C-alpha cells in the first residue's frame, strides 16, 4: 500500500538528519532543480538565506550563456532529471543533493560533493524526498530542525486526519466540477509549500490547481473568489491577520475556504510540517478517486541527452 510510504517519514527523516548533521552548504550561489527539487530551495529566500533558486530549464536556456561558474548546488531527487543534468556541465564544481549516490548527477565529473537524502523508494508523490531535501537545506544553512523529527513521530496522526478532512472537502467540491478553481495561498517560506501542494494536487486531480502568495491574491485575484475553493497555509507571521481577513472576504464573495493554521512547530520550521497535510490529502484522493497513476499523460522527465543543436 503506497500510503505506507508516508508512515516511513519519521524513520527516513531521522536517518537523513543523523547522516547529514554538520553539513555546510554554500550561500550566494545558484540552487538548481526542477519540480519539487526547485520548490524546496525557494523556501529559504524567505528565511533570510542568500541563495538563488533557479529552475534548471530556465537557467540552462537563458542564463548560462556559455559561461562556467565555480560553485553551485544541483538538486535532483532521482539524480536523473534531464534539465538539471544539462546544467551540470556549466559548473566547474558543484554539490549534488540526490537520493542515490549511483545516479548520473552524483557521478558527474564536476560533482565534488554528494549529499544523500536517504529517503528510500517512492512510487508516487514526492513526500519523503521533498521533506528530506528541506531537512538537508535547513541543516546546511545552520538550522537545527530536531524538534520537527519529534513532531513527525508523535503527531503523524494529526496530519493524516487533517489531510483526510481536506481531501474529502476537495472530493466533494470537485464533484461535477461546479467549483471554478482551487487556489492554494501561502506566505513567506510557505509560498513554496503552496507551490508543492498545487503541483501534487494537479497531478492527482488531473485538473489545474493554482498556487499564489496570499498578498498577491489580494491584488486582483480575489475577484475570482466566487465558486472557488481557497486553501490557505497561514503560519504565524506578519501576514497572518491579513490572510485571515482575506479569507473572510473570499467567503463573503461566495468562495469556500480551508485554513491550515497549526503547524505543530515554530513558524520557521512550518514548511517541514504543512506539506504532510497535502501528502495525506493526495493519498486520500488517489484512493477515493481511484487514480491508477499520477503520470498518465506522460512519463517523468529524465531524458539525459540534449540534442546538440539545442546546445548552441
């Protein structure tokens, strides 16, 4: 049963923590990845870390300009993501954050340092690998997320129950698809959490789910509130009260809201716990909607070689 993968999170996170204590990651350099790997690095822009999160595809196509940088961090949970591998040639030295030391990214000639995620096998949603990627980045930037590991061990049932509640709400509201859209709002570091949740739910529902910062939603997007479902990730911080007021405005306009407001940890570490709710919601929906595969339209993008004409 794939849901069992989520129950492995406490063990895998503890292993990742123990194996990677003391690591140091560079600041002031690009952090490159695709999908969840890219999203994870975005978290730290709003925690005051000097780094440059980049989508590997955009970095390769628009920023390398035939120049080679001396240092960077390339993140690929599989270690086989095509666009991230293309970027590897443009760093004379880089750190690879991967789940397998035998992957192509970890084995690249320019890889001078491997950091392993110790996430084990994942068959569907990037749950353990995403959280362990975050753990590695927290550790590498000098944070100590030990309290989060304990919350995983003691409070997993809370996240499962809240995820099932959210999943059932989504299931009921998409029946007949009379709701126009689903928005997921985040603030600060949890803008990344919103991005991840939107990606996962889009894969599961086969319908578009939009992520956006709560403040940006307030600038125009709120005009779409009627008949929408708005899920707000509302950690303690400077935008908390504004988000609460915004949710009242959405309800008054005819939208439905669901607020995530208890991360069970300090706000700084909330990007490590709020995703659990969406992971359990996704698994609930996969089961209730009888989704056979997340990737039905196409396979994961892990083509290694870029045609030479595209390198020009």
